[in-house]
C-alpha cells in the first residue's frame, strides 16, 4: 500500500484555506443556488437516490476533495484491494470479501488456491444446508423440525447477521425464530435458553478464530444444556454447526466436519457477512434471496470501481466525512435509518467503521497529527426525534448525519409510511434551513446542520447488500486518505489480555498481580462481596 501523509498534499493545504472561507456558508443560502439539487445528487437506476445538496460545500470543496483523493491514490488503492494485494500489512493478509459476492469464475489465486473456486464451493454448501433446514429435511435428534436458530457469536460474527436478519424480516421464513447470543453476560444465553425447545433448536457457533472468550463460553454452556435436556451426547451432531476459519479448533470442540462451514483469512471479521457467517441470514431468507443480497453488494462494487468521483456515491460519502472531520472539526457522525427493520444498522456500522478507522498510527508506524475515524452512532427515526434530535437542532455540536429510507414500505400500513417519509424529509429540511426568527430566542433554530439523504426505491435483499457495500467502501476510502490500516484491529487486544489476568483473581486466586490502585480496589471489592454472597 502507498503511504502518503494527507496533510502534506497540496489539496489538504488548499482545503484548510477553503474551510476558513467556507465558515460563512449557510445551507439556507446554498440551497437557493440554481441547479443545486440537480448537480448534487446521484441516481442509481431503480435502486436509490443519493442527495448531497444539504451539505456545507460548493463546487470548489468537491473539486479539492477529489484532488485529495487523487493525491492520496484512492482509486489505485481500491484496485490493489480487489486484485488481492495483501493490503492488510500488519496481519499480512489480502482483503477480499468483495470476491465472495463476485459471480466471476476467473481464477484469483491467493496462497496457491483459487479463492473464487473454494469460496463458491463453501457458499453452495451453505445454500444446501440452509434450504434443508427451511424445508425440514434436516431435523433435530428426535426428528422434530427446527423452529429456532440460535447464532452464537460476537462482533463481526454477530452484528452483521443480526442486523441483516432484522432488516430482511419481511423476506424471512416465519416458521423459524432467530436468536442472537453474543454477550458473555450470562443473561444473554440464559434468557434465550428459557425461550427455546431443545428438540427444535439449531445452534450456529460463529467465530472466525473459534477462540473468542465470549463465544466459546456461550457455546460450551449451550452444548451442555442440550446434552442434559436431550439425554444423549450424540444430539450435538444434529443440533450444532460451526462457521469458522479454524477447523482444528472446531473439531476439538466436537462439531463434525460435515457441519462445519469455512471461511478464510482474507475475509475480515467485520466484513464477513458475505461468507458463510451469513448462514443465519441464508436460513432466514433462503438461498435465492441470499444471492440477490450478494448481487446488490457486487453491483455497488462495480459502481465504486467504475464511476468517476462526482458520480460515485461511496467516494462522495467518504469525502464529505473527511471534510467535516478534518476541516470542520466534527467529532461524530450520525446514521439515522427511517426504517424500523434497520434498527441494528447503526450498531453494525459502529464496528465496521470504528474498528476499521479508529486508529492513530499511520502506515509508517508514526502517530498521526490529524483526526481519523469519527464516533458513529444512531437510532431509527422517528424514535430518535423524540430523544436526541433536540441536541442536533439546537445544541452546540456540528453533527453530519445520514438519513436512510425507502419509498416503498415493507408492510401494508401505507398511511404510516407517508407519515414516516414526511418526518424523514422534514427533519433534513429543518436541520438545513432552521428557523432563524421566532417569538423567543429559545425557539430559534440556527439550521446549517448537514445531512445526506439515501433514499432507496424499496428495501429488499439486493438493496440491503448495496447499502452495506456503500458503507464498506466509504470506510476503505477514508482509511486510505487517513493513511491508516483499516483492516486490522489491534486496539481490541489489550483489554482482552487484561481480562484473562483478572478472571482468576475475581474467582479467588490469591497470587499477586500488578494493577493500578483503582482496579486493585475494585477487584478486592468484588471479592469481598462475592464471598459474602457465597456464604449467605
Ligand atoms: O472484537 C475483536 C474481534 O476480533 C472482531 O474483529 C471480530 O469480529 C470479533 O472479535 C469476533 O471474532 P471471532 O469471529 O474470531 O470470534
């Protein structure tokens, strides 16, 4: 990968100067410009319209951001990613989740293997298995049809499938109930087990490494629970499947080879929804719909590869994010789906974005002197309107936001949908133009809060695939400009290691460990209280 300090580019310096002169711009005035909407929206066939007219930008801003992308070699980096160059340098891995959704059969050789061939074989195994569950061909130990699917996984092995199963509920097999257990807080698994009949429950243990503490703890308890309920050890064969790149650990755990679905090092955890990690989604919506989901993402892969900057949605999204983060000091970015079924989308994006671009060391190993990834947050509209929108409208923060919705509803309550869409549009308009004159200063709205509008024709497997892929590429483009490695996640390791040291101490081990005074005090407090509870 290239290593270009963005602050040393001509365009970065020009953007700093341009940001100074742009301070006086107000969206109320910008939106009066002739042809503003015409020149600042991108329409993609019958899929979506992306409106970026409600941003504090003008033609100069866009030109300079485009220059920045050129100077930072964004397009060249994208080509390297697609061709399999190991751009995840700190782990020495290629980044090829895009290959999973590419129908091409042209060989793409990584570590001596044609990854197109091996991934298609594995995906087809998943399709067969998912269909067999859906039609009741594969059944539980006592011959009963599965009615519950429990996905046990965390991070990328949970957030993606969970979000997508929710988002595509209208396409799901309603005879099946889906449960997602991720947390090592025992309540998560305990509450799930209370709801399900062991004879009718399939457990999917989803973990790339098959070593993650939370997932392994939950999988082991689920396994013991099932054996105890069904009375025989053999039941595991019928009720447990594994999704992992670590086949050795899966075998040790006791899940047979036929029930193990693989994926590979060149698929990052938070980008793994396109692999067999999508098993729960595939069971829910069926393999035909699952393939449409992959097609939607592949469609966007071609869009981002082929379209010039001004017609490229992911590049514009990325560029706008950089504009606000680096030149206007925005610290957060809100993602606001006006789609209840997308209620897990902000949580999913938090991992995708913050685990990718929450870095402060550049590709040369040098600490950066500019801001990188913002805090991503959000909730579905209209719920958010009755909670945190007050701060966006009248607070002191600049908060760029993405408003996501579909013209067609996913339900038959049409009057509700008109109300939803009127709120969706009203909020972006109110945020942009505000209300500068009112009967009291407390009732004034400054406006000038920037928003992007992503309006799909309808939400379905294809459009969900497209939506996710747009954000994946946005994240990648930003990581390239910020000169960071977007595909590793070393920042999650330290806390994991420390928890391993603290665990035996909490459980009563008396050996001396070095901790800061606060942590030591809290460990002692827990030990004292736990002893009291044990003695009562
Ligand atoms: O939180 C760190 C992380 O490594 C994520 O990147 C990953 O998605 C998650 O843990 C789960 O990992 P695994 O799939 O190996 O259990």
